[in-house]
C-alpha cells in the first residue's frame, strides 16, 4: 500500500499531537489522528487509483497525498470547500478532503485541523484548546 511522504506526516504529526489527548495510529491506509477513538485527521497516499474510494472522491488516480478532516457543520454549506484544493467525500456530511502538495498552505491547514479536533473532542478539551489558542 502506498504511504504518504514522511515529511508530510511529520508536519501533520506536529500539529495534531500538540492537541490534548490526541493520538496517532496506522489506519487501514495511511495515518490517522484521533481524539478518544474519533478520527479528526487522516492522511492517505493515492497511487495507481488506489485506494479507489479516495481516488474517486479526489478525482485523481495519483500519485497524490490527501488529508481528510471534519467540520463543525455540513461541509457542503461552506463554499470554499467546493473548490480546489478541497474536495467533498460523500461518506459523511461533515468531512472535507484536501489535496496536499509542495504548495500547501500550512497556515490554513493548522486551523482546519484544530477545528476538526474541536468538533469531535469532548467539550472540556475543546474549551481548553480554544482558551490556549485564543
């Protein structure tokens, strides 16, 4: 199975594991970050059309790294998620996909991951993160 580039995983790891009680684990493909068994970020490498569900959602057979994360409301209600580099997988209404490459804006990605975490985290942990980050 293709794996996301280690440098990309390291960048995501730095953001995700800075959040209270977040943990990292190998997923069925790629790497995911969870808060109490709820997946708030998942990075996958698409290559040769595999995995097909991600290749179809991203509209690419690869090679391409993609990140999925959660939003506080249905993703389709946010116009920016309807255009590149974003895409809308249809397996949950609040999930967004993001194509990652050398030009990815990490100043944009970090708050999206924090919001994803806060969407799924227990209220006390989400409040702690909000207080720390202003």
